[in-house]
């Protein structure tokens, strides 16, 4: 997109520029600061755009916000009603419209409607999160927002460690209840929850709740796509829709929901209200405790990123080792595959790189089916 061609109305209707103006996104702030500094010829237009945006400034109290909206409506009406070609004295209207009239009066009306919608949505988005948090947590709450460019760690009173990504916000009570621990998240954060079976841990966002006893997992909220992604590193996590009675633990789970185990993820789409389960992009070793002695010998070196060169190892044994190491189910569509033998070097590789190397060597393929991996005698 060529921002050098932007006029006033282009800047004020650009979502990225709005996020820069209101400092809602660090990446947008950095981009526009750099762009403005290298394009001084656009400074006058940018100042005009900023003046227009300030008319509907987000931080105004609700009452003042509504007054500004009404004032602009009256200004637009005066412009549209003003007789064309008339020599009459121009009616007194807002400073903004006296100084910066758009070429087309109709464009002013359309722009106002569009701006009102954009600002009203942004203004109420954060307030809506706070309102839901109050509904769940009560008015006695603490808010921590990462407005830096780097992840920030936060330790809660129960020992739970939360890593907030840039732009993320966590709302939580100063003291958890005796029977449960509840927080409200916007943005992305990684949780390492302290274990306490008597006090389950809940992470809320809108109508989605993630329920854990003690585990480590990541929650990523994308408001633009209207998606919530939860991925599990260790332990067991339940993700479900929240019903209208958040303080009744028995009501946290609807029939529609999923249970996740290590290296699994789920994406909830607000538009369709569907849960899509799958495997995380880069599965990590979970543990080797359940593997047999021979399986531990095969894979322990791989976990430690040391050399791993195997000679004539049956695929059935390798599959079991991978399953135990990554806690991911691997199936075959033909029992003959279990009898294949593999020889090769799979050192310093992640799970999918190992699978690619093994499958290529023995002439088979694999594909991801939800939270499982299917090895097929037919190459993919």
C-alpha cells in the first residue's frame, strides 16, 4: 500500500494508523513513527488527520463521547443543508470543518458514520473486557498490561507464573477464592500454573474458559480474527464455552468443548462457535518416564540434542518411542509399516523433521489428522 498517496480521510480510516494514534499496538507505533519521520511532506495532512481523530478521542468519558458524536452530526447536517452557490455567510460550525472541509459533502457524512462506528467499537472493546472481568472476578481486581516490546513475567499469589506477550493484559483478583483461581486475559500469555487440585485455575476471555488443575499452556487471543487459540505444553487443559453463570463451577462446561493434552492445541472461532483441535506447530518432548528402557535409549539422546544414529530399528519401536516422548498418538493405515526397519541419522531434529526423514527413507508418507498423526503406505 502506498501511504504517500494518503489523504486525511485515508489516515483516519486506516486501522493500523488508529492503533498507532491510540498506542494500542507497539508494532504500529514503531512503523508510523518511522514513516512520519521519513515523510515530512505529509506532516500537514497527518496533523489534520490527528485533529479529526481527536474529535472522537477514546479516553473521553462516555457522556463526553456522546456529546462529541452529536456535535459532529450537527456539523455535518449544517454543511449538507447549506445552499449550494449561495453568497450567504457560512454558518458557524466546528473548527475542524471550518478548517478542513472535504471536497465532497457526502464524503464527510460517510466518513463520520464510518469513524463513529470504528471509534465506538474500539472504545467499548476494552470496556467490554473490563465489564466481563468484573462480572467474573468482582470489582476488587488488579490489572497488569504489557505495553513494552518484550515479554513480561508476572507471578501471582499462588505461585503461578504468567508470561505476558507485548500488548497482553491480565485482570486478576488480589486474592484468589478458596475453591478456585480465576483470571481474565486479552492478548497472548503463557501460563505455568501451580498445582492445587482443590483450587482449579480458570482463564477467561469473552465466552471462552480454559480450565486447568496444574499445567503449562499458552493462550492467544486474536480479536481481529475473532479467534482464541489454546496450546498445551504439559498437563491437561479443558477449553469450553462459558455460560451465563460464571461463579457456578458446575456451569463452566457445556456439551461443546475439548480436552487438550501435551502438544495439542485448539482454535475457537467466535463466528462459527466451533472448536478445531490439532497438533502444535512445534511439538516438544514431554517426558520419557513411560517409555521402556530400550525406547529411552533410542530417544534420550534426541531429547538432549546429541547425536542420534540408529541402525535397523523396527518402525513399531520408533513409533512407540515418539508417542511416549511427545505424547502424540501415531497410527498406521497398514500393519506392514510396523515391520519396516529404519537406519539413519535423526539428530537435532524436531518431531516433524524426524518423521519426514523416516518416511522418506522407507518410502511412506504421513499426515496430521486432528490431534493424531497417520502414517500411510501411500506417499502424501
